[in-house]
């Protein structure tokens, strides 16, 4: 009886190994950073967040760069944006899945951070930071997803 069980387990193992195939990384549902090659959380092609003062839409462009559009928090997204920044980059932050979008406009750096791993369960999913040309932070606002 034990011989039959061991033989059956051995046969199943052999068939499993014979038919096992490795999926190529291009079919996995992750995106890769352009310079690190490390997989991280799935990044949406379009995300819209709302902070205390702004609505922000970030879109992935066909060239792989990102587009930043901002409105006042009370404005409709169908109206003309108050700010548009092109050629943004997606930058991974560590190996836990956090990342941020980085945009530069007239000496100011706009970063929209995605907070997957935080030290607080109540941390907002996104944070907008704006720094001036001297790296002084002039805006820091947490944001909630309006559309993903």
C-alpha cells in the first residue's frame, strides 16, 4: 500500500515537472522601473487624486513619460487645467512597492508619492510635495484617489 502511494506521488511529481513552464516576465502584471529593472506594485495608466487644494491627474503617455495636470480642488476636470507638466518620470522607492511621479516645472519639483508601505494605517494613499529651486518644501498635501 505504501509503495503505491509513493509511486503515485513520484509519478505526479514527474508529470508536474515535465509540464511546468516559466512565464516570461512580460506577461506578469507588474511594471518595471526604467533604470532598476526591479518589479513593484502595478502602476495605473491614469490616476486622479484630490488633495485639500488641488485635483491632480497623472497619465502615462505613449512615450513612457507621464503627464501632470492640476486644477483647483473645486474645479471640474472637464475645465482647462491650471497647470500642465510633461515628461514626468516614475521612480520606485525601495523594494516594498512605494514609488513616486517626479515632474519639474520652472525650477519647482512636483512629486506625487504613492504610499503602499507606511508606518500608519491611516496614512493617505498619495502625497503631493512641491519644492522650490533651493529644495525648500513649499507644499505637502495628502491626497485621496478620485479615480484609478
